[in-house]
C-alpha cells in the first residue's frame, strides 16, 4: 500500500496538469473569404512564432486552438496579401484577403506606356521570367526561354549550332519577304526577334507580346508581324541585393546516327548502285579514275583498317554559365549591375563560342519632379567556326598518312576533317553596345513629360583562310584569305507627353502624344587576297597575296514618326483605347513616303457590374475585348525606290576587269539576275487586324483563361515584277499580292492544389492559325505560273536542283504559304513490263524505279513538268504546349511539353541514289530482285529524281521540352545569406513522333536537311542570394 501511494499521487498530479492545460486552450473560429465574399479553401491559418496551424475547409471555415491570449494569427493564401491579426480576446475572427497586385494590378508594358493588366484592351500576353525562374534554363537569347510559354507565339529551333538564331512568328506569316516580329528592349527597338544575343537573359524580368493592331500599331510600320517587349532589371529601394548563379551543361546527341557501321555494307551497296547504272564497280582492289585506291570487298572483310569519322568529328561539350546580379538603392538613387560569362561550345570538334556581358543602370532623382535613368549594356563574343566537317566520309580513308601528314584521297579531296580543323581558319569577334537614357519630368499631378535617347553599336570582325590544299576555294585560288568587317549603329530619340485626368467620379482619361525619330546605318567591308607566295601566316597578312580585292558597302535609313494614344475608362467598367502613328521612312519614294496606322479597342470589365458581382461572386474577371487596326511593314532595302549603279567583275582578254554601270547583278544558282531599277511608287505593306477576345478568371483565380479570335489581311505585298529583256533588267520590285491569317488562341491556367506545403498548377496553350495566299498580283507582271489543275503559283525558297532539279516550295493562290509542289508516286515499279506499260522508257522503266502518277491523265507521265501539283503543306494545323508546376515544401518540379500537329516535312536525307548518302537503314531496305518492296526504290547512281510526295511525311510531334527539379535551401540560420537553391535541368528530353527523320522541328519551309541528331542538354545549377 505504501508503494502504490506515491504512484497514485504522481498520476493524479499529471491528470490535474493536463486538465489545467486543456482548460487554458483558447478556441478561435472563423471564415476566410475574398473581397467578393467567396470562401477561400485551403488558406493557411498559423499561430505566429509556433508550428501550430491549420488550413480552411471547402467553405473557407477554420477552427484553431491557441494557448496564449496574446497570440497573433497569420492568414496566407497564394495570390493574396497575407494578414496578421491579434486575438485580443476574440473567439470569432472572419478575414477578407485581398488579391495581390501581381494578380489584379500588375503593370504591363504596352509600348511608350504602362497600364494595369486589368485595364488592357488589346491582345497582349505577358510572362514574368523571374517568377517562372526561367534563368535556370541555359539560353543564348531570351527567345529560347519563350518556347511554348506564350499563346500565339510560335518559336522554332532548327539548329543546335553555337549562337544559331531561332524562327519566331506571331500569328503566322504576314509577308512574302519579312515575317519576324520587332523586338523592343526597355523602350529601345533593336530590330528583328530571333537572336537577341546582346542582352543577358538573366537580366530580363518580364516579356510582353503585342499581337493585335490595337497593341502593336503604336510601332506603326514595324508592327505588322507583332512586337515583343523586353523589360530588364532595374534598381530597387532597399538594401543591396546580390544574386549569383552558376550553371554547368553537358550536351549529347538525342539519337544515333543513321549511317554505315560496317564498311563492307557501304562497299556492297555502292557497287550495286554503280552496276545498276551501267558503271564499273568501285571496290575491286584498284585505284579509280581519280587515282583513289578502293580495296576489294574481300579485303574489307579480312579486316581493312577504317576510321570512325563520327568519333573524330563530334564531342560531348561541357559549357558554363556564370551570372552575377547586384541591385539596391535609396529614395534618391537606385542602381543595378549585371555580369555574365558563358560558353556555348558546339558538338562539332573545336566549334566554340564564348561571350561575356556587362550591364549597369542607375536611376537618379534629380529633384522632386525630375529624374534621370541610364542603362548601358556591353557584350563581347568570340567564335571559332569549325562546322561542316565530313563525318560521313568514307571510313576506308585514314586521317593521316604514315608520315603523319594529312591524307588526301585525290587532288579533289576536300573533306579530311583533321586537315580542315588544323589548317582552315574561320574566327570572329563581336561587340555589341546598347544604351538608353530616360529623362522624366512630372510637370504636375496630371502631366508628365518623358524623353528617351537610345543608342546601339554592333560590330564584328571575321578572319577566314582557305589553304591551297584540302579546301576547294583555296585550291582554286592558291590560298584565299578574307577580312570581313561589319558595323551598324542605331539612334532612336523619343519625346512625348502623358496627361491623366479624372472627370467627376466616372470618367478617367489618359492622353499620350509625342515624336519619335530613328537613324540606322550599316557599314561593311571585305578585304580578299589570294595566290599567296607564303601561307604560314594565313590571313594574318593579306599583303602576301599576289591578287587582292576590296569591296565595301554603306547604307543609311531614317524613320520619323508622330505617336498618339487615348485611354478612356468609364466607372472602371468600360475601357476604350485609340492609337495612331504617322510614319515617314527614307526607304520609300516621294510618292509614298508617309503612312498613318490607326487602331481602336474596347473592353468591358463585366465583373464590376452588379449583376455579375452580386449573382456570380465567384467570378474574379470577365472581360470581353474587341479591337481593330492597321499596322505596316517597311520590308525593303535602302535605295530600292531609286535607280542604282552596280559593280561587275568579268574575265576578258586574259584577265579580270571591273565594270560599273546600271543594275545590280546577283546570282541565283546558275543564273545571273539583274536588278537595280528604282520604283518611286513603292509603298508600305499594310496589315489589317480584327480581334475578339475574352479574359476570364474565377474561384479566387484558381481557374483563368484567355481566348482570342483574329483575322489578319496583309495587302500590297512586296514582290518582283518581270521586265522585258529590252529593258536591261530582269526584275522590278512592286506592291502586289495579299495574305490572310485567321485563327484562335487559348491560354488556360489551373491552380489545381493550393496548400501550405504542396501546390500543383497547370497551364495549357492552344494555337490554330489558318494561312492563305489570296493574291499573287497581276500574272502578267509577277511570274505567276499556271498548271492543268487550276493552280496559280510561283516558286520560292531554295532551289534543290542537285537533287530534284527544281525548287520545292511555292506561293500558290488560295493555299498556305510555302506549300510543296511536285509529283505523286503510286508505288515502286516491280517489272520492266509494268514500267513500259505505264509509259516509261529506258532506265526509268526498269524494276525498282518510282512509278509516278499521271496526274493530268494525258497518257504521258512527266514528273518534272505537267504532272505536278500541290502535294503538301509545311504549316501546322495547330500548335500547343502544357506546363506542369509542382512544389512540395522546399522542392520544385516543372515540366514543359511542346507540340506541333499536322505540318508536313520533307526529309531530304530519306534516301540517296547512291550508297554514300541518305539513311543507311533505308538503303538496306532498297528494292532488289529478292526484296520487291514498294517502300524504297533500287540503288541507281545516275537516276534523275523528281520531287514527289514520297519525300513528305507528317511532322507532328510532342516534345518534352524541359524538365526542372530544384531544392530551396533553408538559409534562415546562415548569416548574410538570404536564400540558396540547387537545381537540375534537362532540355529536349524526349520526342514523341512518327516522323522517320532525325527531328520534325525544321525551318518554316518544312525542309529537313539535318544529318546530325539534335542535342539533349543536362544542366546542374546553383543560385545564391545575399
């Protein structure tokens, strides 16, 4: 009994303490809603300074117990401003959370002006690169970061070469000659998008894309293809912030080469191709007609030494990207500084690119009403171009002779990659400088004056040398060297007033008016020398060349403009925008030097109407939009309205002479073309755009979408008109032709899960554009051809005369731009009897040949002439993307899927008439008497191939474009460290496609000329904030 008494006393004491503790708990209940009264589920309610917390239920209700009567509750939810509320003896606390500025009042740049995102009337898409952490993706330019992330913006990446540009289009092609959007950085128009290499992507904060005329017409004659506005980082008031990131990237091929791995296979198929052509076999253990020795097939089988040219020519490059950003300031002075060092070495041996970029900006408040902002950006790059190595060279050829010298198969062998890497020189350096100064004068509370002075300088120097052996040009000229110089300068000055006025309580006006002036010049020069007495210095001393040539060019253009915009808001419900720009360009003649580009837009913020806010309170935004306007395109060169003199170089009387006279002579394949006759009546290409859109958000913006329908018609397209031979000229540039683009864009964003520790969101983009050529101009002036099927067309693009004896793309009336034009193949001829019965003769009637279709039913098959029609369309039916974002505690995972559907692709390398080219796997499936296939023809070296639908495939694909996994390191216990993050990134992860070529993502013409697989990149990065 005595032993148990203490035990009872102990248990009783514990129970009393627990009861006392329980009785001290304070129970707080309540509901969390938004400003419209809608409940917010999954909002976090936390007792500050503790780990005690809960989340609200579906109705926004919560119950929490706290021990301290002085406790403070913190209420948080993504997209809303947090609130901290003391208990103060209350048992019921209802909270109304307000949406953050980033959701409702985000400021969007629209050209010469910024407005609240909720007040947009035009079709403007925006992306915050900082919020999306896109700097974690290694990129040469900002355009690479925008792939699949903005509706209506379609970006193609057909090349992995260092520094290669991208194909950028907004809402389809609106011209025969110029289809690229204008890119503007901090108010400075820098030119065409596609390769903004001057600006470090890590310095960019946000990007806006102006798609309709209401948004783009403020840029007048340069807005027809849309406008991309880039905003870079500026200084902020507060303590100095330091951000440092380091990325290391390794690249490797995403697929294997489709080439011969066994030289015996190459030899057998090569001899088969020659025998089928009536030629002597090559692999017979003797020299050929050029003196090149080819072993016999038995010698190859016995173990003849071979060279792995793929192994020699390529590598898995390791690249680095280091970025340092510093910003801060006080009320009077704010500053920012950026430094970037990166390499972009290519997959080809010694194909290298390195670049560093420095940026500095300062915002200075001069007086209470006057401020000055200055920004300077400087970049310098160095390139060693070693591309174009012959990785598919015959493996029986060694790299070196026994004495260590470079091997040559014969005097015309210019493909030894070791010799080219060692002896050929192609080096360049680039320098780019951009600067802006902005003077801002707040005259009074309503009137503001802004003046911006912009200057850019771009220059490059390229040194090339082709030795007298191992290169064709060098052999022809006994060593040829070049010094190429390029420099451009651009000066843009803007000055305009902005006036804001509220009349009564219902009417808000913003008026903008001003002037813009631009000067642009390009200066180029080339020094060429050949017939070098001594080649040891290469192009280092061109004076050693016995023959020297000098050429140079200088062009200038000016653009003067008046700009105006009126924004009107009625009760923050009805919004109206008018924009007008008057442009005068020196590129045009006196008859059409000026053009006016107007636009208008109206939108209705229906969520602010009582019948919506009272009856449908879950709707956060419901805004229909309508816009119309005209934008222009001044896509002509300087002096095209004037008669020009040209320079020619001709061989006569045993030597070359230089002549000067009317006309500009240029080469188009084997043809010489004469231009240079001016047309004073040339005028602007004009694009009329009509747009209907809807912006919607609901359920505390967990669901939002943007929907746009548009119709664009471009008139007065610049085309070449044929001139009679008696004129002495071949072509005259005129305005003729018309293109129509119409389509739909959808952007859907879903916050599927919002919790304190776990979030999941998704974004879907859908783009459908229908392009049609509606006029090619008068057929009697514009080389319009007619066929037996009612097609009116003219050829455009590259002339594949070596393979198909003609171009393959056309501009065809009532068809999309760049459609394919050629023959159709029924099958492969299986016997000579079938070939003869089908109307063929000679070698073309033999088994294993293409059986072309008699399209015009005239009994004569002519695949190079009359039996051709439109056979394919490189333009996709639609494009789309899917973005998935996950976060769990400190972990983040992002996936981007990008797809294109319905576009046709020509696989140039699908097959070859001889075994040295094409895909090896397809050549193995060739037609033979033992393999009577209808898939592939026989091998015949002398075959003339007509372009046909046999070369065309569906280029649809869905690509896992990017995967990122990051971990945010808790730095709360580390002095001077605000945060840190480690992440891994993968680009071009996997491609889902039925396309048999290397990659269906090709140029806008839809032609796949790639013989090298695309790259897959893996990046390890670390980011530290101080």
